[in-house]
């Protein structure tokens, strides 16, 4: 392999072949860019992380109080998790990831943020399907296998590309009222569900959220795209649970 490209690892997973790559694009400066692929599909690039960071910042800022317990659904390259841990108000962070290969990349520090997450005692990896854990009876399961029935101040989701562009069709039903209402049982009163999307705000999905949450908004996050020499944007949905 040349100096401008390296495949760090490639492993089979329950959803297909996962590969971790590092490349350097001279026109973009002297920095490494890390990429995660599922088969031939790009899942994540360290080149574009503004919206992943905004997901954590906006979701946590929407919640009052201290000693916050937070769930991140989808580890990726760790940027949402890292951004969450930068908030001193976070007491514990559970990162739920279905693909054990991705967790191992962080534990083995094959990705840049692995060391950061590993050294923060507030961070814990949970191997499992976010979507399955979201709809479990909270008294018998939920996101924390060590504490069934636990509730959280914020749940931050970054797995599918959008409510319509899915990585796997098995998650299609999640973006409807009944599954989201079951997930909401794991959110404390006054807590927040926040979700990243690569697409513009989706009005039908916003209507679903408004059936369940007291305060719903869609934030468009803009960032510079050097490949297009212009601005691109993602969406962060914010849905706050009523204070009882």
C-alpha cells in the first residue's frame, strides 16, 4: 500500500464486511482521514464530523441539571461520544454499538479517539443492537445491561443515514410512534432524544416525534465540503420529554 492509503483492518460482521481505512489527500493538507465502510458503502469519515459533534452538544445542552446519564447509539469513529464527554455535566456515557468489530477498533486504539474514550472512566461500551434495546420492556432490559429499568437524561442516535435511508431494513419500524414511545420510557422527565440525519428535515418524521414529545425542532448543521468547494448540511432532530 502507498503512503496515501492504508487499509487498517477488515472484518466480517453481522451486517456485512466492515473495513477501517486511513488515507491522506494532499490537497486537503497534511492530516490523516479515517473512513469506515460497510461493503462498498461509506459509513463514516473523519473529514465530516461537525454534525456528529453538534448531535452531542445540542442534545446535552437541551437538558437541565448536573450528573447527566447519556446514551449514544452508534459508535462510528467516536466523535459524538468524545463531544459528549467534553461536557462536565455528563456523569456516565453508555455507547451502544451492534458491531463488535467497531468496539474492538476503539479498545485496541486503531482509531484516533480510541485512547480518549478508553481513558475516560465515565465511558462504557455496550455491545448490542440499539434498536432492540430501545423497545425492550425497560423493567427487564433497556440500554444498560447492568441496570435494567434505568432511565437517561439524553439519548443521542447516529446509526442510519436518515429515517428513510437505512443501513439495514430491520430498523425501518423504529421511526414510528409505537417503538419511539417505548424508547421514550427510558428517558427521564425533561430529558432529550436527539438524532442525526444526513438529509434535510423530514416533516413526516417530525410529526411522529410531536405525537410523543413536548418540544420538537430540527436543527440544520452546515459545514464546508472541500470536494464540492461549498457548504453541505446535515440535520439534528431534538425532541424533549415533558417535565412531570
